[in-house]
C-alpha cells in the first residue's frame, strides 16, 4: 500500500475542487487534505461536505494563492499539490480581465515558486490548466500538440499559467504535470456556467438562451471523470508524467443547441423555452479532445456517458434548490461593448 500523503488542494471550495476533495478522501482513506481557498463568489464552504463527514482528515485554510506567507505555511508539510484555484468564467474575463491575470497567472507563479523553494517533501504538483488554451479546433479532435491560440482573456491567463508550470519544470525541476480538462459539468457548478443555467432555467420555466446558432460544439465531461483523471496523475510514476501535458475529455463533441434540447427533454419542459441571442465575442466554434495520450499513457478513459451525467446533474439541481436559488442573479454577466451598449452574457 502506498504511504499516506498530505495533499494541498487550492480552489477546493469551488466546483471541481470540492468534488475532487470528496473523491480523494474516498479513494485514499489514509490521506489528509489541506484546502486553500479565498472563498470568492465562486467558492463556498457549503460545497465542502467533507468538513462534516471527514473533519479529522481535512483542514480548511481561508486565504489566497497570491499570498506568499499563507502559501508557504500550507506547503511546508505537503507531499502533493493539486492547483485548481482560478477565476474561471469567460464572460467575466471579457468584462474585466485584471483579476484573472492576478489569480490565474501570478497566483500560479506564487504557488510554483514556493513549491520549488519551500516544500521539502513535495513529490507532485498537478496543475489544472484548461482546454481553452487551444482556442478553436484546427482539426476534428485536438491533441496536446495543437497550437495554443487562446481566444479570450480567461484562456490567455490559463495559457500563461500552463506555460509557466512547464518553465518551472524545465528550470527548477518542479515535479509538475499539466492537465487540460475540457468542458466540465456536474452537481454543484455555479449558475453562471452554461449547463447549470440551462438546467435551472428549464426547472423554473425561464428561457434557455443560446448564443448564435447554437452550433458551437464542446467536449462535455462529467466532473467525477476529471477527478479520476487527476487521481491517475497523482499516482503515476513521476518519470512518466513530469513536464507532460494530458488532455482530459471524452473525445465526443456535442453542440450547444443539441444540449439545450436534451436538457429540456430530460427536465420535461417545453422546447419553446429555447431562445437564440446574438453570439458572444471570443466564441469557440469547435472544441473536442483527442484522448489518445491520456488513454495510452495513463490508461484513463471516461466512465460517464453524457445522458447519464446529465440525468445525475439535473437530479442534483432538482434536489438542491436552496443552494442555487441564491445565485439566480448571477446567471448572466453585464459586458459593456466597444460602442458603450451593455449586453448580458
Ligand atoms: N469547469 C470547467 O469546465 C473547467 C474546465 C477546464 C479547466 N478548469 C479549471 O479547473 C479549475 C477549477 O475550475 P472550477 O470550474 O471548479 O472553478 P470555480 O470557479 O467553481 O472554483 C474556483 C475556486 O477557486 C477559488 N479561488 C479564486 N481565487 C482564488 C485565490 N486567489 N486564492 C485561492 N482560491 C481562489 C474560488 O473561491 C473557488 O472556490 C480552474 O483552474 C479552471 O480554470 C475548469
């Protein structure tokens, strides 16, 4: 049996982070987890049910990845890091990108610099990047060699952080590995994101607004599959993953209009709720993972078909109205266009 480890999870009070912490505590019953999270609008202690279920194995630290003092103090006793903390909502980055570069880029720089100088036990640093770094697909499925052509300020910030980790591996021998998840969905995702917006609109009988013709296609991956892939990256021998990039997706692209129709059907709402609105800037037309490397080198494939994942996600939103009703006012972000008009994305 591998020896017990102490894991630092940044952004662990957010959507993927909280799901990953619960996943890890189940998968590794002897491990301890430290969650570092600034509790921005996107993070909540309500997401960390493990604070009640497994309190003796979890420590929550309220603080920012931008703070060297806090980061140094939490890194001191850690064996591994899963770095998820970030600003994550594309339209917000179009509205104001400054905090995206502060958190996603400079926060990652703080984490990486202190990981190489102040974490004597550290044996793994899993950096959670994003498929958004690729931009729109130049071929049907994008492998890890696809050019990096970010379309939005969020994607540009994630791209800088992704390459910064690569540089720290080369320059300082950071035991780093980079994972590029595609579009995650599942229970507990903030209402600003597309699928929770569709699901909660269908549940309430509100319009499901689809940008443009709705033919923009994405690779939708259930959040638990992403958590399982991160586990693989924590467990793989270092020499097989150090400095490497791994896509995490299903390899199947589904367009937004098909997804909207499927949500409406599964919820039992009227298809007439689906409305088209003008496209937003920086929209990617096609975005799908080539999963060959993750499958052949990590032995990882996703386990959740889109229909099953959607049903589980819809059930969760049906049962957790109080959790999401307080986010209703955040379902869209006002963005001022070059001509001064305000659009809600
Ligand atoms: N959700 C997706 O579809 C997706 C896809 C690919 C990659 N990712 C990446 O996965 C990671 C997690 O995404 P998510 O969807 O769970 O995001 P999220 O917005 O739900 O959660 C982000 C978390 O980071 C925390 N945070 C923000 N600024 C912080 C700071 N300065 N210091 C410490 N904590 C801070 C927030 O409080 C929140 O808990 C991000 O790095 C994101 O870029 C997400």
